[in-house]
C-alpha cells in the first residue's frame, strides 16, 4: 500500500525524492556522526510502501526533516506490530478502565473568580517554561506550553475585574508567543503562525504595547527564517510604541537581519551600530517587563552574529566582525542557553570550515554536536546540516 502521507509531506515542500534523501542524510549525520546510504530510490520505495518501518536512525531523520514528533505522523508502521495488534487488540472498555474512576477532585477546577495572584502564578510558570525551552529546545517544550495556554484561555470565562481581564489577555499573549516559538523551533511553521496570530490578538486586546512588541518580534523571527524581509520590517514598525530600551535594541538588530536578506550591508551595519548604542543605555535589565529578561548582552551578540552570518550567506563575503561576534556569542553563553550556544557554535564552525581553519572549526563543531544531544530543535538540526556540508567541501 502506498504511503501517501509521507509522499504528501515531501510534495508540500516541493522537494524531489533526491533532495528529501539528502536532508535525511544530513539529519542522521548531525545526530550520529555517521552518514547513511539513503538516496532518492530509497525515498521512492518508502513512498510506494515497500519500506514501512526503517531503522530508528532513518525514522529520526524523517521526523526531523518533516517536523513531526511521531512515526505514525509519517504513515510508518511495523508490520509485525500491526499483525500483533490484529490478534491482541485491547477492547475500548479495557483501554479506558482507569477512567471509570471518579474524576472529581483529580483535575483542578478553574477558580470561581480570577485574581491578580492567579496571573502572577501563571506568569511564573511561563518564565519557567521559557527557561526550559532555551535549555532543551521546542520539541521537548511545545506540548507543555500548549497545555498551559489552553488553561489560560479557559480562564477567560472566569469572573474578574476589567484590570485583571486585561492582564489575562497580556499573559495569554506571552504564553502564545512562547507556544508559537516552540512550534517554530520544532519545525512546525504553519502551526507557529496560527498561534502567534492568537497571541498578537490577545496582547492587543490587553492594551499592553510591550507585550505586543514581544509577540511581534517573535513572529518577525519566523518571517526572517522564511526570508520575508519586507514582512519582517512591517511587523517591527508595529512594535516600537512604548517599549523598554532593551526591546528597542532588539528591534534594531532584527531590522539588521531583515536588511541582511537583501545584501544591504550599509543598512545592516547601521542598525547593528544603533542596536549597540541603544543597549549601552540599559542599566538594570530586571527593571524591564519579565518577557524581555532574555535580552542579555550575550543575546545581543548572538543576534548580531546572526545578522552578519545572514549577510555573508547572501553576499558570499565574510564580514570582518563575523567570526569574533560568533565566537563571543558561543564562549559567553551558559548551559541555561544551550540552544543559542549550540546554534552559534554550529554557525561559527560553518564559517571556519569555509575559511579552512579546520582545527578551530572542529572544536566548535564538537561543542554544537555535544549540545545537540540535549537540545531537540529543528532550527539547530538545520544549522548542523549546513555545518556538515561545509566540513565535507
């Protein structure tokens, strides 16, 4: 039986079977250090249904390139498991036996009245999830965030004051931004866009310009990844009203990244300089709203490194500052920013391999690969694939 699910996933991305095979090889090599012998013919056999249950490394590679979390989402199955299931199918009553227990008191009910303290607790949980996302990546975090987001949305039916209602909308915006980001980091761009749209609407309804800026900048990073420079700039224009200094610095460096997509070196360097000038006026980051606490000086250097890296990809020239910026971003990041450190290390290794500085490139490649064992991120997988291609050139 043809596997139309996996064929449709490839066709939606407009990849040939050979291109899909190359991406599988890159993903497996990034994860294991070994390059498999997957080619277009193997992908063809997979789509014709001749192969229904590849080995675990190949299944990992397929899940990675198509941005899914389970083998079933690829239409894959074990033939032996399917036969066993036919013989030993568990009845519905058996599957749900534990649900026959009284559920009252097991799941917490929404409060009869929503108070400011409830929002404070929700905000603290959001901060904890943000930290977990930075340590381990969106693949591990997105389902936890979505559960918290659903809970927050349920609270909109709870009686409260107009002030707390506005705060709830802002909190939903913050959670929605994180949910959209984790979906994007896991490779689910379409779902990310839907959640970001919800978050932007919630932040706007809450009348919180700082939260609108936070969500808009998150969506702008999705547009940047899709190489939509004008859409990025348009989003950033909506996000500049009544925001803290750290956020203004971030918006400037995101504009630098948008201009990098067009190869406009003058605008890139102008906005990088502006970002640094603005950030020099930040004295106590903890005085800003909590959603901006991640905008550390290390984050700024990483974003600047990204802008210069994007510029080099378009122009084919390596900006003078690029290696130093990326090196600083890698060496200054701590373990609680594992994803950012791994991505910066992978990009730095890519640049160094292209410059034939193999010893230093190997050092940073080892750093990126080591962190990839903990961080599960489609964005990181893409960076590692570029790194491995540069190493092989």
